[in-house]
């Protein structure tokens, strides 16, 4: 990881990650196009996120990793409150630190959508331990974006591969959740 980019090139790597993952994010988004209040939608969201986040948290973090809050316990608490057993764990491994950071971008980026989803659920009788914690991106997201720009151009393919592998786990997890419900 070389010295971080100066402001002129800031967000160059973020832009590449965003472009490379736009289609897979759109596919996930489409699964929830009518929000989380329809029958089984919130349960599907919790089941899918639990499997995705647990896979990430179960994979060793490199020395370059920032402090990352554990979220699988919050998801487990919400699943318990709804009487739902989690999905079987997903296999996941990262070939390099850059792969891990690409996946970390996905996990932290999911907080942006979570904030929006949380706003739609307030006032409903649902367990919200995960979304109330995760749905406030802010400083952590800004730190992720700044950290991405510390990678060299040669590491961008590995960042993108890590992000795409994390999104693949998410897509597979939400598909499994839909089959279960
Ligand atoms: C469940 C329904 C979801 C909705 C409605 C949703 C919605 C959103 C929204 C509104 C943004 C902000 C876009 C912007 O500011 O331009 C966002 C960003 C993002 N979401 Fe989602 N999201 C969902 C699920 C997920 C999931 C499950 C993941 C990954 C596990 C994910 C990963 C990301 C990432 C990485 C970004 C950052 C994109 C960027 O680089 O700006 N999202 N999402």
C-alpha cells in the first residue's frame, strides 16, 4: 500500500469500485424494490445480511484493517426476536489484504442503504438492533473511502475482486433467504 493519493486524484479508486459493482448492487436492490414492509421482506433482509456479515467477520482481517464493529450478533438478536434460524454459513476467503479491503468497502457501503431502510421501518413493531446500529454511516464510511485511495493502481483489480466476491456472497445469501421464506 503506497502513500495515499493527493486530493486531485481523490475518489479515483472508489469510482472504479463503484462502477465495477454497480450491476451486482442493482440486482440486490431490485430484490427489495418494494422496501422491507411487504410479507417476508424484512425477514429476508435479516437472513441475507446475517449470512453476508457473518462470512465477512469470520474471515481473518489483515494488519491494515481498521477497527470494524461486529454486527453479526445484532443480526442474530433480530433473527432470534423473529424466531428465525440463520442460514447455513457461506464460505469466503481473501487472497490478499486488498481483497479484504474490497470486501470491507461492500460491508461498510451497505450501511448507506441500511440508513435509508431504517427510516422506512421506524414506528413499526420490528426488532431493529442491526439497522439502528448499522444505518448510520458517516465518519466510518468517509474513512473507508479515504483508505481506498491509499492503494496503488496495480492493487485495484484485487480490490474489485474482493468487492465482487463479497457481493456474490450477498446475492447468494438473499437468494437462499427467499427460497427459505
Ligand atoms: C437491501 C436493499 C438495499 C438498498 C435499498 C440499498 C440502497 C443503497 C443506497 C441508496 C446507496 C447509496 C447510493 C448513493 O449514495 O449513491 C447504497 C450504497 C451502497 N450499497 Fe446498498 N442497498 C441495499 C442493499 C445493499 C447490500 C445488501 C449491500 C452489500 C452487502 C449493499 C452495498 C452497497 C455499497 C457497497 C454501497 C456504496 C456504493 C458507493 O460506492 O457509493 N447494498 N445502497
